[in-house]
C-alpha cells in the first residue's frame, strides 16, 4: 500500500512534518464545531492502514455545484493506485513519537479527490498546542510553489485570520481556512488544487470550494 509523503521542510526556522494522504467521499455528519477531540475521534475511525471513505462531512457534489465546477469531482487522488486507501490519518490517540502531534492531542485527516487529471486535496488538521497553520505550511508551500519568503508571509496572514476567513495563495490554487474549534486548540482546513501554483480551475472556484468545505465541516 503506497502513501505519498512530503519531506520534512524547514520554514521560518521551524521543522515540521507534512504527510499527504488520500481520502475519498462520504463521511460522518456534522454536529457543531469541529473540535480537536472530534477530529481525533474521526481519525481513529480511519485507522493506521487507511479506510475506503473520508470520515469528514465534505459533500463534494454540492461544493462543485456552488463553485460551478464543470467536471465531476471523483474520490481519490489523480495518481492514486487501485489498492491505495481513500482515507488515511495521522496523529490521534496512538501518535508516533516522531509525529508533530507527539505529546499533545491532535490529528490530521486528508481527503483526496481529482478533477480530470488534477488532484484536489482537502487537509483537515487540529492541535491543542501551537499553530495548526504552521503544521500545514510545508504542504502549502509544496502545492503552491511559493518561495520561503512568500510562504512565510502567507503563514503570518493565514495564522492571524479569523475562523471562517478563507486565505488564498497568490496563485489561487491553495486556500487555508481556520475553523471554529469550539474554543479549545486550533483547527484548520487546507485545500490544494493542482500543484506548483497552477490549476485548471479559476482562483475564484478554488476559493468557493474552500469556503463551502469549511461551512460543511462545522
């Protein structure tokens, strides 16, 4: 079973681990703020070997309709193999000592889809200590193609954003939205479409998708 992983990246003097994991459609219903504890519970449903469905309540069909995406959004990354899980998670109650969640409650669940030959990936992460936007930053940089200076400036803006405020990258193919964590810890959604600052979707469409997914996560 293959997993696509990003390397450890150092941004603004902080080394953080980013794991790109695949995840498909479906999911549990919402029910108030997506707390860190709730995200940890959902990550446990996925398990260490992955699962066939995304545990988060993202409705890609409704999101695609809201963003006026012409093509159907399909579950699974564009380069996913037939045997790859559609959902995987990091963190949770049995956190690896090398994980950025070691020693503090938190989890990272990523749901991957594709539009034609282009991957559309929703990362949802939460931690009770520190900035979750910082944990997501290497993935942000990889998908957007930003320089270290650019991604540092972006981090400062996204980290200060209020819950529900969508913050797109300059190229528009990556959007961060901090979510309502219920007053405990930090939870955020990161949507990436395509890579290296390029996507066949318009920046406005990516932004609309991110806002819709954020609303569905509440």
